[in-house]
RNA sequence: GGGGGCAUAGCUCAGUUGGUCAGAGCGCAUGCUUCACAUGCAUGAGGUCGUAGGUUCGAGCCCUACUGUCCCCACCA
C-alpha cells in the first residue's frame, strides 16, 4: 500500500495501537538472562479524565520505556488507577444529592455499591484515553488501588506497622474539613493568605476592673479558651502569672500561665489558649494540664459547649460573638490582618484544627532510613535540587494522620470487642477477644487515607505480600516519573514504605517534571478556561504531535509552556518526516536495496552516515540520562537540517541520473539512514514511525520491538565529513553571493575557484550544479585570470569567485568586502591578544594554543586576499 | 521566618565538566510555483548573556551582594 500524500495520523494511529496490543508487545516476558527495566505509572484517579498534565506525565515514561525496550531490556510499564477516596466520595455524594438522598439515608453498603458502579463506569475511561496517547504499558497487569492485590498489601502493612508500634490511635489536633467531614493529613491542607482581622479582646481579672488584652484571628474559638499564656521571660507580665481571668460571655475562670511558646514581641505578648482548636494551644494544654473544650462540631457548626451560639455556623458565630463582645465592652480594637488560612485540597473549604481521635503513623523511625537512602544516592532525584525539598519535608515530618471519616476506601482493619472494648488489629475479622473471650466485634468505621495505598504502589502492584515472580524480577523499579507537586504526597511515602516493607528502595531514580502552563505562563485551570483537552488535540493533530509538543525541549523539573504555535511547529516537523520518508520510499521502488556495506558509497553518503552515527550516540547518551529534551533537539537538527535539507538534496543528482547501479547504491544509503532515523524517533513519536516503517521494503516486523541503533566507530568517516563540510560551505557561499547581489537563486553562474586542494571540489561538481545552480566549476591559479565584475567569497582554503556581469555593483562589493575585512581583523586581534597573553600561553592546554595559532595564520591569509580584492576594485 | 527556581535575539527557550558557545524554534525582512514537503526552500537582520563586584591566563557558565519575578515549606496567636 502506498503512503498517502499528506501526513494524516487519524488514518493509522488506532489501527497501529491495536496491532501492538494484539501482538502482546506491551507485556514483558520474564527472562532471567536479561535485565529488567521497570516503571510504575502514577495511578490517575478514577474520577479523572486525561488532562494535559497526564499527557506529559505519560509521554515521558513512554519514551523512556520504548527506548529501553528497543535496547533489549525486559521492560515493564505497570499501569493502574487510584480509588481517590475523597475525590470519588465527593462525586458520589453530589450525585446522591441530585437524587435528594444522603449518605446516611442509603447506608454504607448501598453507598459502596454505587461507588464501585462509578469505578466500573468511569475507571476505564482514562485507560482508553491513555491508549490514544500511545502509552505502551502492560494492560494485562492493570492494577487498581482497591483491587484484591493492593488491598491485601494494605492490610499486611497496616497490621505490621501496628504490631511494630508504628501505627497508633490517639486524640490529637488534626485538620478537619467541615465540608468533606473528615480528617486530613498535613499534606492535604493548602495554605493561602487571606485578608482578615486581628481582634484585640479584653479579658478582665476575676473580681477586678482591670483587664489584659489578647489578640486573635479566630474570635469564635474563645468559647473554648482554658487559659491565657505569657512568655516566662516577659518582665511585663511576670507578676500576672497565676492570676485568674474571667472569660467573657462564658464567665469561666481561666488562669494566666507561663509558656515559652509565646512570642514576647508579637501582638500583645498574651495569647488565649484554646487546646481543642489549635495545634500549638493543644501542646500548651498538655504541658499545663488544661482542659480541651471542643466548641465546634464536625460540620463546622458550634456545638453544645458554645452555649447560646450552639447550632450556629462558625462564621455566623464569629460575627455574633464579636458583636456581643463589642456590646459588653470587651473589644479593645480591630485591625486588618493578612491571615494564612488552611484549605482542603479537594473541596477548598477552610480547614479547622480540631481535637479528634484518629489513627496515626509514627513517622520518625520511617523517615530516618528514607533520608539516608537519598543521601547515599541509592535514590537519585533528577534534578538534584528536589532532594533538598525532600529532606526538608522528611526532617521536619510529623506523624501522619491516616484515618478518614469516609466510606470509599480501605476500611481500617481494627476491630473493637463489643463486650470489653479491646482493640484487635488483624488482617481477618477476629474470632475471639483475647481479653474477654467474647466473640462479638465491630470494625472501625473509618477508611485509610488514599495515599496510604498509593505509598505501596511499587510493590503492591507486583504482588506483595506474596513473593511473586513479578516482585522478584521487577522490584526495585528503575525510574519514577512524576511532577514536583506530589513529592510529599507520594514520592516520599513510597520511599519510606519500600524501605520498611520490602527492605529495599522502590526505585533508583526519580525524574521530576514540571507542570504544563498556557502560552502566557499561567497555570491551566477551570476558572481561567485556559485548559487544553489532549483528546481534542489528538483528534485534530495526532498523538505524535501532542507527544512531541510536550517533550521537545523539556528539561527536568522545569515547567513547560503549551501554545498553538508550538503544536503546529511539531505537526510541521512530523509532516516533514512523513514527506522525506515518502521521497526515500518512492526512490527505493523497483531498486535493489542492499546492505550499505555492499554499496559503493559517495562522500555525501559517508557524510550522512557519519552524522547519523553521531546523533545515535547523542540520543543514546541523553536518553540514558533521561535528558529527553536534549535527545529530541539533537535528533530534530539531524533530521531536518542534515538529512532533509542537505542529504536528500545531495542525492538528487544521482537519483535523477541514469547510472542504475549508482541509483541502487544511493537508494540503499537513503533507506539505511531512514530506517535508523525512524528507530531513533520511535520512542517519541511511535505511531508515525511505525506507519512509515511498515512501508520500508527492507524493514521487517514492528519498529517497536526492533533493535535501537548503536554507535559504530566504523562509521566515523572523518575525511568525508571534513570534505563535505567544505563543499557545503562553498554552496552556501555561492547562494549568499547571489542573494546579496540580487541575482535570482535560479540564475546559472560560473564558479571560479582558487584552491590548493581541488580533489573534493572536482568530485562534487554535480552538487554545485544542483544545489547552487552553478553552470561550470573552473579552477584558476589567481583571481586576475577571471576578469572584472566578479563577486568573491574568501573561505579558509578556497577562494570563490562568481562573475555576475552587470549585476555587480562595485561600490556595494567594496562595502561588503570592507565589512568582511573588519570581521576578519577582529578575529585576528582576538587571536593575537590571546597569544600575547603570557598566562594563556603558559597555562592553557596545548591544543587550544595551537588552534589559536592556526586561526591566526588562516585569518591573516584571508585578510590579504580581501585586501587585494578591495585594491583591485578601487583601482 | 526559612528554602528554592528563573532572569541569554521581539517571543518561547537550549547552552553538558569554565576555553569557535553567543545558539535553536517561532516571528520579522527579502527572494523562490526546480518533479517529498508552501505544514516547504534559500538568504539575511537581531543579544555588551538582569546589575555590581570577585576568582581565573580565560566566565552566560564558578563565588558574593543586589534588583526583578515565580514557587515551595513553616504554628506566629
């Protein structure tokens, strides 16, 4: 089948993906004699649709895995999806709301039924979208964080950590989202500065008209105050410690205590202490044995401890309390104040610090070896600077609140004896209470933080806790590719989990990428409406174009900008590849395509083979360093400039000639370069390369499982490379002469050459004819043999003269030569001053000094030639 | 309050261990209907590499300070 005239990706992408999948190319065959290469995919949420961030997140590892697969590794790219506890639950609740129902009304069992139905319905959607992108992951191993495998791992890990004392239940201050009605971990809270007020309140002493002033940003919490604290070193208040205050409105007696936590300099130096609603106050409360009085319920409404405010919403209550305090004369002043407020990362509601009984993971013992692993470079962050961010988090880590008051998720495997209240943590439902022998238990109502299961992903998906073949062969994985936004949520937790439970790091490299921004550098967001739907882009431009647009020119850790112009540029590049391939294949038709070792190769053939050889090395080296952007850039330069603009043009004289044998040789060389170029390109733009490859007569099978090109010293061809460089320089010079003189590029001209090395020029005459529209190449000993009306270009080692007759403007030519003279003289000056520098001659490497000397000689020669040229014209 | 990124041609960005490194793409100008491609070809204009010092024979590249800008972390009530 012929290749169609234009690049039309929609004609083949789907077909090709189906072929790959049908042939099982994505599924590795475990082979103990070969080296595995493994990547686990960051599991997208089942609530999600593929967005541009996913597209980037998946194109990078896909390029890496395709490269490694072609290099002969046994590659596994393991895909999966995440149950996304809160995100999914919120969606289900919303849907219930539309039906006029609540969670409580339908009950846990029915709710979970609906959640699973949701998963069945939407969980697969993103998978189909990933396939459109060309992701070469092993779908036979598709995992889900709540499938049997992963759930078994979660239970195993929970029980083990509990038995080691690393999971505990405690009543502590946690972040509470009144909207989602669940506890959150510290990582799940996002802080944003908001304009607010600083309320300065008067608290009177017991039986006195005197008062002190405390400042607060959350006046409603005063209902739960159980003390006022000052710094023990604060001379101003030393005498007040131990005195009793009367809490306004509530009329509770509260003491003034001394605690080092208080900053003397800030505010009034006196702090109201609310142990139930502030993490610091909670600590103070513990130290001073204060009561913790909760005044807010789980919905963010004031509770029975709030007296007459009970039932009010927290903000409503704030207003009411401030009004009441003002009326009572308890407000000293109110000043504007920018306040850092925590928000739920899922729903955006303001998070309340609330005292609550939750499950926690004790972090310090887990964090320590995880820090060491990175310090020792067992795990390497790329770019390295993200290791710092990681250390910063890990070294200051606090215990991880893992229980969530939700239904969708891994239910905590803790059971309470109905009789004596004993807690039993076990993988199975317990039979007998170890304490009282009773047989009745109820399971903890809560589920685990979504990230608890994500943390186990690199080994839970491979079969842990069972010692499976997969786990033995593929663990630890090789590289984790993800965005910097989830280093804390995910990367850090996988690292300590892998070390703790597998006794081995989960991956060797962490490749961090940035986020995709719009053309103006803004984050893509729903509210701005500047988001890009990757599926629409794929439908219009093809998956390869989108992929290339995302990875071309990226560097690790940096954000990238997406723009229509860039996208079109990438489409044009692929179109270029398409058409160059068409040209090669058209010229291979009916020809005898031989191995290049059996061909008589021209200088141009050897030149391109040598260039190809270099780019093979460059791509390979960069891909091994995960420098995808550099690999793409080097390749694009080779393909467009060397291969298309030069080599194909250099081949045309022979292809359009009548030497059939020569035509076979040129076609063979073109075909060789094309095949290897396609292979180099395949990891980045897999569809189009596969499609073209299928039309190449000498190519067999799928390019996806073909061997990646290898650098070969035999193909260095140093002499031909230098010769062709000279030829190309002359061609450019002739073109430039014509353009500058205002001659049409198509104007046939004679070319006079003064040179000591005629050989490469003689053998390249056809190139000058074809690429520079040269009539005839004539060698002369000196310029005066040519006559008047010539334009000259002095190159190192050759002088080029073109007689242009009437087109030669003597004045213009003199000016041009003078400009060139100036450039040359600058070069000479530069070289001279360098060589005059004692330090340079004494300390610089010899090759550099010699190079500088050679340059000086060369430019001096050129200078003389230009000078004589100017002289002649002036006379 | 800590920590980090970025600052190079009009725009978006490359510049690996300091020595042809001043680059690419887009845009711009001029010229091309040559049989792969106008989603193209050719030629060209454009930057004292944020500012000020320092190290070095030699600095976009290393060090220090500053300015601008973006981001992350942190309990300042």
